[in-house]
């Protein structure tokens, strides 16, 4: 892929699921802990006017919450990751980039416990993790979306998003089946949360539509909604804009910034569109053939000769 630059100029308008224009800054926030008002439109990280390194939107970049040390992962003879170290700070948008097969998705799978590296340490919020199951990662507040949409195509948007609440259920299946007592109250609470996410992502008009009938860009938005329904503190996004047109990319870009700025959610993002990566990321780690070849602010990465040689300057 030849690296392309997308101009993300000024506050962006969006279109909702009905195709109506929505002015920036007019959406309501779900019931997450408040992080200031919705003045997010001011924070579009446009081009070279990148914000100061220590500030994330309305947040100050926090402490390191994820520390990956010397991670190596092999599949038989294939070395997917070799001795990779980097960290992720609270509230930041951290991008992972690299050519096809560089190890980006493997890295996300290591972070959320799908893959267990043969070597290295993973420290999440001060605790070293060993052989963590993805469900345990979800309970710790790590949610993810997938490169290839992983939704239940025959189910409605609403029901798909409800599945994102699975790790939050406290009462048992039996109580839910009876729709009785605490189970009923709990389910009502989950539904309220889900409706808040639906409002936030402006997909009210399609809430009863089976996902399989939606255009690709909206399916991606539903997948983001499902991840948000889990109220994650860290969101892993695997190519959230792949296959989208420019308008859909702008919408998704704005939603990612909103999530980061309004809820303080830490975001780890894999994305091939260099314009998007350089505009919305605080720091970027660059992989090539499973090795780390660059790490720093977008400006630092853009001027790193190894990165230019291996990725930005070549076609993939
Ligand atoms: N489950 C697996 N079994 C065997 N090999 C794998 C597996 N997952 C990844 N690999 C290999 O590990 C290497 C890194 O793959 P990975 O999907 O992490 O790269 P990527 O940077 O995400 O690529 P892309 O941009 O094409 O999605 C590749 O050589 C890939 O074939």
C-alpha cells in the first residue's frame, strides 16, 4: 500500500445512521465517568498542529498502564514477534503500524490474552500477567474490535451490542431465564447502558436492523459499539477504518477521538491509513518483520529513516 495523507481539517461534521448531517460536538455522552464537556471538536489533531506530548485532549497523559517487555512470539518456525518492548500510557492513543505481516495483530492478541508469548513480560496496571485468558482481560477493562468484523450477522444491532455486556453480568442464567428480581433490575441497567452507547455512536435508526443488512461502514461502527458497551478502560482497535470510504473514515476518526477525550479511554490502534495514524495518535510504535524499528511521536516516527525505508516510503 502506498502511504496516503488524508487532510483532517478543522472540526468535522458527521452523518448519523440515517445519513443526516450531525454538527460536531452535539452528541450526548453515555454514562461513563465524566471527563469534561463535549468540546471535543476543538481537539482534532490536524496535520502538524499536533497537541503537546503530555496532553491528551482534555486529559493529561497518565502513567504507564501497560508495559510490554521483550515480547517474543513464534508459531512453529514463524517468528511473529521478536524481542519487542513498548509501553502504553493511560488516556493516550497509541498506534501500532507496519507493513503486512509485521506482527501488529499478533501484538494486539498478546495484549488481550489470545496469544501467550514464549518470552517477555506483560505488566498491566502494575501486575505481571501470565497466561491471561481473553475473558480475564475483558474483566480487567480491555476490549477489542477485529480486523474482519466479528458480529452476529443475523442478530439485530441492539442484540449484538448487548453481547458486549456479557462480562458485566452478575446474576446467573437461571435468574435471567425467570426474568425475576435482581436479574430483571440488572438487565434493565445493561439495556440502559447499551442505549447510551447507541445514542453516542448515532445508530438509533438502525438499532432493530439485522447487522448483516448494514453497509460495511456501519457494521464497523456497531462493532465499536459492542466494544464500548463493555465500558473498557483500554480499547484495542484492529484496523477500524479498513475498507471505508473517506466520509466513513472521518466519522470513525471522530468517534475514536470522542471516546478517548470524553471517557479518557486508552486506545491502542492498528491502522494502515497513515493520514489517520499521524493525525490522531499520541505515540506510534512501528513493527517490521516482527521487530520494532521505531517508537515515538508521529513527528519522530515520520522522520525515522528506518521507518521511511521499511514502511512509509515503500509500496505494500
Ligand atoms: N495463528 C497463527 N498461526 C501461524 N502464523 C501466524 C498466526 N498469526 C499470525 N501468524 C504469522 O505471524 C506473522 C505476523 O502476522 P500478523 O497478522 O500479526 O501481522 P500484521 O502486521 O497484523 O499483518 P496485516 O497487516 O496483514 O494484518 C505473519 O507471518 C503471520 O503469517
